[in-house]
């Protein structure tokens, strides 16, 4: 019965609050009340506490206040009989536990105890610890496009190592991001997976947060920031933050092994977020709904049904495409690396001739589903000789013939760019690059499981047919493996690549009358709208105009919709009646419209998963750009994560904006505000990544050598030094018309 | 009930304490309301509403075997007019009672805010701010006393206001407000509506029964959405908003070795001070100096509910226990203020050492000692009363304190009901609505109102509560109805064992009894607030009249009960009254108040004497509302909803769907 849970949770909250107080006292004894602390790479203080109360905890002394607040939420355990009601009190205790856990973990960071490093099977294993803002934003697009539809927090240990692997594989195949924490007598799912040689990490979507139950708080912290970054919720508006999570963040806790007071208490905190707990032991259930969308606590002792029960309890719908290959398939395997010595087959990578090419044919020219390996007897013999320890390197011409009534050659590159993801999702298969600089490996493990070269064709066939059903009716795949034939076909493909480049270059905002919207992120940022034009790609970098157009053809009622430009009301700032009208409607009347080419006047909003942030630097009369992943300081005194906090959530903030990386080298880049010449600072890595295009564009702008006038962190991280550098270089922004 | 049965009936109780003491009264030939009700039958003309005595041409008795239209009054008034006027005047009386109570509380709040008294302070700032925000009062940068002053002044206008709308109307659902405005049912001012209703129903003014009853509805709304609401909210601001607390309710609440003081009546202002005084060391020492071990304060009737909910002060039961309490011989003083005080107690105390103390300038009883209460010297008055009780302790003779005691959990304010469903951050009515939608909870019932010696004390309350919870109906109670359940132990969480399986799951999840004690009879306003919140939470229509809920006063006797019934109906509830029907004489009036009102305001009032019939009508109405909402048909033990599994596309549409609720799993 629930009273049992309430009593345990409330006991747990008292205990963890005492533990937090003890750890905090130790931290204060070591560093003093005024010691400033922030978790690595976050702009949200202690994120959970900030989300719930708005308290900006920056010092150890302030943590004492936050802990006092938490203690105010503690109540007495309910009596055995004739008890007072306990649900509200239990949920408060759960919240108090999350507060206490956050303070405990912060104190542990101060004391150098986090992230935990533990000796596991003889070698040091470092847990993930706190999850940075950068990771949250990196995953942005996956959070919204369905490729990462939910999150599991596994606490404890499975009955056997095999069951631990099965559960995690099941979660991986359903694209669920899984966090691991807790232990049962020192053993845990983390250790079970490591013993079984399962790769852990963000790429594998299996992230070990720490060995204790309280490390689950890192996942809660992350969820809380989802509401603050993507949802535009304000710290202190606890109800909105929690409701956002209930409605939009599909997380759940899976508890493996016996329950204890702290697990119940942490679980009670999770329930306030709308995250239910599914346990693999006989526990009292809480089935009436309301705080969570469905049941709050569910018991499922059949491990084969556990993942299904979790997904159903959270109300999550997951559609996965079954690919007929003898290895596991899913985005969780996308990031795995295959070392040279584990490779059985290798294609391309500058070692052999190789390319991949999607080309449109007539319907009659294609035999749907035909996968052809085209190789000479000699090549086939070479393939036969493949065995562990004997890596076979072959040329590869991967040619995908597609046909469909609505197929359009403009969609070829859209499909082609997806090949990377499709091939990579197979466990034991690795892909890099594109076009004629692609590179593939097949691992010994995959080969041992029965994976053969032909299976590459199967993957591509099934995925292209499934992902582009509206434009592709027939697909056939040819895998050319003989060098002369590959070279011959590569020439044909190269001619097409070139033509495509010219086509893309000729596409301008003026030459089309329709832009495309992207509302993909409205699942997280309800009022944010992207409008994608040929010369301004989506701020996440994942969608350009052609992608959006293809996406519309594939799913005419989906998140990418055509937006008729309509009458141009301001060619300089980039405003059109049709665009403004569309933005007004789809932002749910929160925006009157926006300027495509200005960041100073009604700029486009951001969801939160932008690749870069542009920010005004008034003293330099220009802009700086900082990319996600750059964690250092910038000349305006804010790190990426702090800046990002002010830009996301679908709010217009003149002077600040999120953009896709390649917009920087577009001719329309802030053209109304002075364009590329206004850029005064960007991280060196970004400058290098864009080097060629930046040089080309600066020549077009009539400032050759401009790239060397852009300051970076190796020259200055503060405004004063940057200005010195800019004047020394004669940066054009300094003499341009005042931007304000 | 047939005439034959009535004659044989002997008034009794299902409360064993009451039974013991009634036996004692009979042995000693002490008259009580129970015995008097046996010997004094109700006037058969007046009981049915057929007696008109508003002028000296009558009284006219308009009862005829030949039907409603057979007789007219001397002035020509029809039976329907007379019946409507009679019940309307009772509503005026009830509204006046609640609202005058509220006026005293509001004046006390103002006095506290203006610091004219040190005895009262603003205890619940959170509630004060919540009330202020109802009225759009800007509270930023103001002290709590400044805000309280503004709030008190804002609301005090309600009483004497001539035009406009009383304050709390704006807290109803939008749909309900529009409906009231459409039918001109919005009260302009409390005093004006009461005054006008008395005028309207005097000789030779309004004789259209429907028009009279509309005016009565409007007047009652001045009770439910002003008077009673002020009574509740302002008492919460001054004395704290109730949250669950454990206590006892029994005539066994008196203590043999303590000075027993009973506070009986309705207003919390004096009783709060007596609570303070009874806990003062100097007075406890004083009690000891008189040979007692201490002071035992016990509440009775709705005064009891006020101090029970806020302080856990034990209760000796409701209205019908007032004489019985004295019979224990253990009461040093019975302190009364207003409403439901039987003058009989002045006679009963004559045989005992008990001092009867009247305190209200509005309510004196011949034979009682009068110590007048005034809010500016409240604590001094309270101390004086406690001293008087202590002084009386040495006069105590034999005692017969019954030995049956039941614990209870009381204190379910609407604020706590919200809190208990999600804690401080997630508190809402979502779980309750979900439970109704999924069929765990079939519906809601408010079982409220008085005791009446014309039926066995508590018997109908008890029957209905037990039957309804067994049928998965969540019950809320106030007033003497709550005392009935408290005394029989139904307000303990263990009562969930008696509940249907769905209701039981909900009770277990939250840790509540299936019967929630929400306060005094003035606190029926809390029920309106809860129902408004349920309507606004979504999934159960968009107004109170859509919710599967019934209000029942099975053992009613007071005019106040009728005022409550009328405002509940005007707010959209189906209300069932037991005992006698004051409109039995006129089928026309009955029709207006059932079919007519259901069409007009979505609620209706029916008088149903039999308990099985009351139960059947309640369940039928709940099921009817469930069906109208297209909820799953209630089946005991079968509940749940089809889960909506959310894809990414579904999630993107959340914002658009945010205002169109789709039931469980929605937003």
C-alpha cells in the first residue's frame, strides 16, 4: 500500500538531507562560505533548485539557504494507523530529496569526489557526472525529430549480466537514451554492461552517471534544463517547469533490484516531474493517474516485458523500422568506432576508390528491392578470404537507383546525405564522409554475426523506402567492388555532384517564391518557428531549404510546410507578408513576424538547439559568434551556455540569435546589419572549419584577408584586448556606420 | 413515511453516547428535543408550506384534498404563491444568518488590519494574497495589514452595496457567471437582496411563484458567493487555513477531572480566543486551584468545526447533542453565540451545575448569564469566561460521561485538497478528475446539513455515506453531517476498507478517508470552490453543472440549509433534501424547482423522504452526468482509460490542444 511508500520516501528524504548537510559542511570547512561553485558548463546554477525556486545558488553559503528551503518540505512519517494524508507530503519529500541530492553532488564536486572514478575489473572507469548544457543542446535535434523519443533512468542492478544487456539492447533498439546509476551491494547495471563488453557513452546512448542512487539527480537536472532552454520556462516557475516535463519529456525510472528509502524518495521527486517508476520487484503500486500522465508506480517482474511496460506507462509511442540484418540496428550504434585491427572489410577512406550516389531513374528501369553485388571472380575470392585478422580492403561504388512519381533530382542529395546515418546505425558497421570521400568499415563482430557486404544494400534499401515513402516508390542498390568499374561510375557521379553544387549555388532567396518552415522543435519549444530559405538554413544546421522541401513532399502535413513569401515588405531586412503571417499564426500569436537578414530588428527566434550564437558587441560595432562545443569565455563576458540561456525558448531578443553554422558564409548573413564584415570574434576552431568559405566570402565582400582580422580566443578572450587587436588589424567594423 | 409509522416513532439516535444519555433523560424525566419531537407533531399545514400568515386577514390554510387550485387565500393568493413565498422567506433567513456571521468576521479582519486589537492577527498571509488576487488588488510592496485592510474594505462593500455584483461572483466559472447575468441572478449586495426578498414576499407584492423563486436564488447566491465565502476565507486569513488534523468527536470528549467548557454555536471569533485562553498557564493554574487537573475545551455544532479544523479541539458532536452534553453533568460552562442554539438548554442547565453563557449581542437567552463579546477586547472576554467555568468546577456533582470515542481526520480545506493531489509544486485537481474520468471514482457527493429529531439522529447521514462510498462515490461533508460521520468513525482513513475498489485505490494513493470533513456549514463555500476548480481543471465539462455531483442534506432543519440548497442549485448542483418537504403542498412549485431550474441553471432541488430513494436518485444523477460527459459507464471494479501513446507529431500539437482538454492523458 501507498502508506508504506510514503513512509519510506519521507524517511529517505530526512536521511539524504542530513547527508547533504554533512557534505556541505565538509565543503565549507575546506573552502569557506563564499567559495563559488558551478557545475561544469551550465548557465543554470544548481539547475533543479533554480528551476523550482528561482534561487541562483552560486556559493557554498547560498547552498545552506537552499538546503533550509528543502528542509521546509520535510514532514513526519505517516502513522501506522489513523494517519494523516501523505501524498502531497511525500511528493514534497521527493522534491526535498532532489534539492538535497543536488547540494550533496555539488559539495562532492567541490571536494573533488565527482565525477566518480571507480576501479572496475582492474581499470579506472570514470562516470559521466553532471551533464553539461552543451550535451543537452547537441542532442537538441534528436530530441525533437523522434530519433531520441524518451529517456530511461536505470537504478540498480539486473538479476544477471545477460538480463542487463538484454534490457539495454532493447532500450537502444528503441532509440531511448539510458542513464545508469545506483547499485545493489556494490554491483550495478554499469558494471554488468562493462563485464559484458558493452560500449557505454553518449554515442551508445548508455550513460553511466554515477554508482549511487543520488546520481539519478543528474538526469533530473538535465530534464529541468530542457524546460528552461527549449521550453522558455522561467526559473522559479516550478509548476510550468514540471508540467513541461510531464507533457513533453518522456522520461521514466526503471528500478532493478530491491527498493530502499532513498530510491522511493528520489522516485517521489521524479513523480513530480511526471516521470513514473517501473520496478522489477513486487512493490506496492500506485495506479491512479494525475501527477504522472498514467500510473505512478508499477511493478513488472517479467524482465522480457519490462521495457514495454515502461514505455506504455509513460505513454510513449515509438516507431522503429525493422532492418533485415543479422546485427542490432538503431541510432545507439551510430557513434561506435571500429578500430583498424577489428576490421574485416574496409572501403574508401582514401585507401581505395569509393563513392556513394543516389540517382533518379524511370520507374520501369528499376526492379524494386534488387540488391546486386557486382564483382569479378577475383574480387569474390578476395572476399571469401576475409576472416578475423585479415582485413580486406576493396573499392566501393554504392549506387542507389530510385524512382517515384514525385521524385525530383533535387531530392537526390537529401537522400544521399542520409546514407551516413542509415549505414552507421548497424552495430559493427561504420561510415564516414560522403560522396566520393566516403569511408566504411565492417567489424569482426558483425562479420561473425553473419553480416556480409550485401547487407549494406539491404540497409539502404529498407531505410530509403521507409523514410521517403512519399517520393520513392522503387529502389534498387548496386554495390560495385571492382576498381575499374568503380572508377568509371565515380566519374559519372562526380559530374552529378558538380552539377548539384552549381544548382545549390544558383538557388537564392530571390529565385524561389516559397520558403519552408520547420516546426519540428515545437514539441519542445511550443512557440518557436524556423523559416528556411535557400540562403538561410535552419539554426540547428540539420535542415536546409532542399531538405525541408523534401520533408514536405514526404509528409505533407508534417512539421515542414511551404511558406509562400508573398509581397516583400523590406528587401534589406528580409521581410515578406506571407512569412510574417505564417509566423504570427504558428507562433500562436506570440510573434508578429521576423527579419531573415537582421539580428537587430525582430530577429528570428531560437528553440535552443542552434549550432552557433551571434551576439552584438557594441564597443566593437560588430558581432561575435560562438559555437556550441566551445566552452571557453567570450569577449562579452558570457560563455556559450550562459548566452544560450538568454536566446532559446522561442523568444525574440534583438542583438542575439541562434544560427546554423553555414549561415555565416551565406551572402544573406546579417546582410541588413552589415553582413560578414561585422564579425569581430569567433572561436578558432569555428574559423578553421569555415576557412575556405570564409576566404571566398571575404573576397566577395571586397575585404581579402578578412579572416585574419577576426579575433579568436587565442588572441583575446576579453573585450579590451580584442579591441586592441581589431584596431591593430584595421577591422572594417570599427569604421562602419554605428550599429545601434 | 406513513402517518401510522410517524405516530409509533420514538425519536432516537444511532450514536450510542446519545442513546445512553437519552435513557438517562427519560429516567429523570428531563425533556429534550428528542422527547418534545415525539409529543409535538409538526403542524401539517405549515410543514407542507400551505400556511400563509403574512397578514392579519389570515392565517390562511390552503390545504385541500381537491388539489392545488381548489383554495385561494383571503387576498386571492394561490397555494403556489404562498408556498413559494414561504420557502423564499426561509432562504432570506438563512442567507441573513450566514452573511451576518460573515460581517462579524470581516469587521474583525478590518479591526486586526487597522491594529485596533492586539488579540487578532493575520495568520495566513498566503491565503490573504490569494484572496486579494481574486479582486485584482495590487499587493506589491504592501504590508500584510495594508493588504488585509484593502481586502476587508473591498469585501465589506458587498453587504451594503446597492448596484453591481458581489465580490466573489468573479471566482465562478466563466460560463456560470454568464448564465447568472443572463438570468439576472447576480446579487447586487447582500443586505439589499435579503431586504428585497422580504419586501417582495410581503403582503401584496410579488405573487408569481417563478419570479419569487428567482429572487430567492439571487438572494441565496449572496450567501454562497459572498456571505459564506467571506465567512470561510476571512476566517482562514485570520485563524489559518485548515489542513488535516487528528481529533475526536463524541459526547465522551468531556474529561472527568478537568474543567469542561463547551463552545457552541457558529462564529470562530470568540471561540478562537477561548482556545487561546484555555491554553494559558495562568488559567490552567487557576483551574488547578479549583481542584481540577486542567481545562478541557470541547466544541459543539459548527463552532466545533471551526476550532476542530484549525486546532484539533475535540468535539462533542453537532446540533442535537447540545442538551445531551449538559446531561453528562461534566460541563462547567456552555458558551454560546449565534445560530442553532436551542433555548431549551436554559431549562436543561437548571438541573445541573452547568453555567449557560450567552455572548452575542444578537442572541440572548432568558436564564443565561450574558457576557458580551466584543472583538476589541476579545481575549479579556474569553479569559473571563474561562475563569467563570473554573469557578464553577467545585459545584460539579455526579457525572456520566459516555465511554465511546472515535477518532477522525478533519481539515480538508480546498487548498489542502489541491495540495494533497500533487504537493506544493504540482498540486492540482488533475488526479481527482482523472479518477472520475477513468471510473475509479463514480462521482462526488456533498452530504451536509443538520440533524433533525424527526429522524433518528445521524441515521440518514450514516446510511448515505456508507452506501455512497461503497458505490465509489467520494463524499465530502460539513456541519452536522460531518459530526455524524466523525462520531461513527467514518472519517478515519481505515474507512477506505468500506469503499468501492476504485475509490479505495484513490484513497490509498493519497492517504485519505473516502469521506472528507471540509468544515462548518459556512464552509459549504469550500465545496463550491472545489467544484469550480474541478470544472476548470478540464475533462469534466466546463461548469459545475457538468460534474457528476450531488448535494444532499438528509436530516435538514435550519433555514440556513435551504439557503445553502438554493445557492448550490444556482451554482449548478442537483440537491436532495430529506425529512419533510416545505413545498409538498404545491406541485407547481415543485416543478419549478426541479424541471424548471434544471433547465434554467442546470441544478435542481428535490425533497425525497426515503433513504433508499435518496440513494437511488443520487446514483442515477451521477450516472446521467457521466453519460452526458461521454465518460465510461461506471462498473464497480472496472476502471482505467485507453492510453494515448504520444508520438513526436502528437507532442508538437500539444500547444494547440492545450485548451481543448481530452481527458486522461491530455494536458
